[in-house]
C-alpha cells in the first residue's frame, strides 16, 4: 500500500441508502457514514414503484456531505431497472420487484423457453421477479416500446453522475438475460422472449473507470466514478474476511444470500432442481448461492407491531423454547409487504405447527426457521459444488443479530464468523482502492486487509444435531 486515499461508496438497500467514506492506506481501512436516507416504495394505482428521484437526491446529498473523494462506487439490490429514451430522459419510476405484475409470468416463460435452457444459459435460480420476467410482463407498454436503453439501478445512478451508459456485469448476471459462460448478453434468449437486445448497453468489468462526475453537479474534488461489484451481494462477498477457499458466506439482511465462491459455475440438473443460482463475482469468480427470504420476515413483523426495542425482543426470543414452531421462510406468501405475523400464523396453521402466541414466540419462529434455511443451503452448496466448507461467514446487518448467528452455527454444525456488518460498503471501497493502485493483488489480498482491520465475532456450534434434523424434516428439508 502507498498513501492514504479517500473514496465514497454509494450503497442502496431495499429499505435505506447511504453514502460511506472509506480511507485506505498502509495498514489502514477506516469507514464512516456521511449520509443515510430512507428508501420507501410508493404505490401509484396498482403498481409498486421505487422512489428513484428521492434516492438520487439522497445520493447527491451524501456525496456533498462526504467532501472531496478520489472516486465513487455504486452498488444496490439486483434485477430492477429504469428505462431511458433516446435523449437520456427517464421514462417513469422503476417498478419494485415485489410488485405483483410478474405473478404467473415465470411459469409461462419456462414453458416457452424451457427450464433447462434457461438454467444452462444463465445459471440463475428461478425467482418470480427476475428481470426477464419483469420485461415479459411489461411487453406492449408504451414505456418499453419507446425505450432506448435499460439501465439497472446502479448503472442508472452512474449514468446520471457521468453521462456514460453501461452495465456492470455482476449485476447484469442477475437479470436471467446474461450468458454466464460467454460473459455476454444472452441475445438468443432475448429474441425468443420478445425482448429487444438493443435495450442493453455494453458490459463493464468491476474496477473499470466509468468516467468523471459531470461538472454541473459540482461535487467536491471532481471525482471519478468506478465500476465496483454493483450488485450489493457481489460487493458483500468481496467484504468477507475469509482466509483460503473453504468457506461459506451468508450476506444477511432483507435477504439471506447463502453460498460459496467458485471458479466455475455449477450448471448441473441437480443444481437447477435445487434452485441454486450462479452469479458473476469480482475477478472472474462465481457466487454460487441460494436466495433465502432473510430478515424481511422480522422487518415486516416489527413494522406490523409498531416501533419497539428489537434487542429486548431478541433477548425474549432466546428464552423461548426451540423449534416450537417452524415455517419455510421461502413460502411465497411471505414475499409481498403486509401483516407478516398474521401470515406466519397462517403458515403455521397450514403446516400443523403451533401458532406463536406473542411477538417473542413469532421472533423465535423466524430465527429458528432462518437458521434451518441457512443449514439447508450451506449443506446443499457443498454437495452440489464439491466445495468443502470449514466455516460460515455472516456479513451484513445480520452479523449483529447474536441469536441468529448462534443458531446458524448450531444448525450448520460449523463455526460462524460474524462481521463485518458493513461488508458491502467495504467490498465497494476495496475494489475502488485497488483500481486507484492503493492496494495490489487479488481477492485474497483484499480480504487480508479486512482480517487485519475489522472486528470479527466467532460463534462455536453447540446443541443437538438430531433436534435440528427433526426440525428440518418439519419444513420439508
């Protein structure tokens, strides 16, 4: 490492966005929050939208609060997009992936194109909101008919910052319109699905310089914008402080992304049937993982109950009997926003499980059920990929949830290493730092910096394996 450089990470999540400032140098990696802003979807008529202009204002406010930086990297959630016309104007607010417009579309497209072809080309888990299905659902709409380019959310923000059109490949690989082996847009699939391939801009590798910020934005320091792992999970996996290759990761927030990092995709029929996804990662790696519904169940339950002390609620949940009630967190009934405690109660009734009697019991049901889903995904990732795992790294907001971390260690029978909480922003910053020449080396070198600078909490497995196996059987495991 050389001199200290100051960098900004724009990290847009499903419920909030923030701008983080990283200072990187010899033996130094400091991260501070410059600005945080809410990300609240807006329903207009029958459509659930992202409030993209509010997010854009939050990004600009954050970058101004950050002060002079050498570069900016942008990451966000996957699959959603904005459409721009030939003049570069945005054609309406992007639609939220939890909107109901894709209901039933995935099944129709799978029959038309073939499930095997979709998987062997794109390697993606069958999720009802993948970009492919959103575009099929939008077919014939005036916006799509006149659109000039489709920009995924981080690419749209980068376009507004620089005026440069492009698509960063780690996020492009989540669309189910990207050919994983050719590392190019899947134009044949697009044509057969009735999607115009000219909508899709050229692909960018992580670490590529996109361009300088437009002068009219008057941001401090006239920074460059650098493509990072713009899918937030891609950046989060860079931010996993693992030593060696034999680890599983859980990027735990609204979703739990559970998997392993590989050098080649797994496109077997067994992998397709297990609904595992292969997404491009930084440095030519592949994120082989399953999307698990994650802390969304807890977040929506807290919203239904009103504000409360989460720490106290988790403490009460830890005292509740284990496995009294368990559900499948990937039940599609849990996907839309709404009254989650009632939905959990209904799922328990359908499965013949005891209905949680109070909030602490509902939280324990959620924690046990998520730990079981983590257990299943970690085991399957090893079986399907042939990659043995010695430890599980939990990064992101879930790393501060002591109950979930301990239950995951117990469920998997493996040590859990929790942290960093800010793995996504750190991964974003580290890719920028390498592009600036402040850090040299591969992913292992970046992760060495994390192990030397970040606080990691270790949870050892305990408990009864037979009890976990019996609980897993109750959820169809």
